[in-house]
């Protein structure tokens, strides 16, 4: 019987290196699926592929804290790592633009997102501010935008009801809209 993520996370937190290898093997497919759904609209020849996104996110995960409180914390950290990779990619893309503009949308990056014309760098700045209001809203947005999770998947990952996740999503979207429209 294959151990579940929660058991492996406890073993990883206890310092078991082999458990970390097992954890990576167990969740890699799920992370790859998340990245694939996030990047499902990419064009041929796109510079950032789902596998590269997962690999870059994995490197950020292992370089950061390897103490995760549970499945939700781990996948939240993975979503944050994917966010960091996509933001770095957006900054690089903005630097390459010939018109000198620094606005880069999810559409420009060929990344599927609920609002594909949203400025990725402005969203990152607003999410950082939203984290000061309540980190819970930021986690919902990261899982939605940067890990490509549906609202039911977010509810499952975080252990919250779908209704609560929908309320968090609605509040965070409204807050971000107000912030980014100002």
C-alpha cells in the first residue's frame, strides 16, 4: 500500500530523506496536472512548458522550508512556488518587450487563467498587499491563478467547504479589483 501525502509529510518533517523522494514521486503527477491545466492554452513553441514550471517550482520548494503542516500547506507552497516562477517569467517577458511596456498578461504568457487579460505583475503586487489583509484569501487566489485549481479542488486541498471557498474567492476578487482599478 502506497503511503499518503500526510504520512510522507510527517516523515519528511522528521528529516527522512527517502520520504521526501517518495513524496515527490507521489505528488509529481498532481503538480504536473495542475501546471498542465494552468498552461493548457499555451501556443506551440512557448518558452515555459508545464514540466518546466513544475521543475522550477520543485527547485523553489526544496530551497525553501521543508516543514509542511499538511497536504494543504504543501500544495499551497507549491502554488506559491508556481506563482514565483510565473512572475519571474512575466518580468523576463516584460524586459523583452520592444515597446518598453511592463504590462504582461496571462494571455501574453499563454497561461490559462480566469481573467487572461489581467496584468500578472500588478496581480502579484496586489496579492502581496492582500496577504496583509488575510493570508487565506491569498492562498485561494494562488491556488486558482497560479496552480490552476478549480474551486472544488481548492476546497478539497484546504479542507474548507466549497461555500467558504466561493465566498473567499468572491471577496478576494472584489478586493483585488478595487486595488488594481485604483
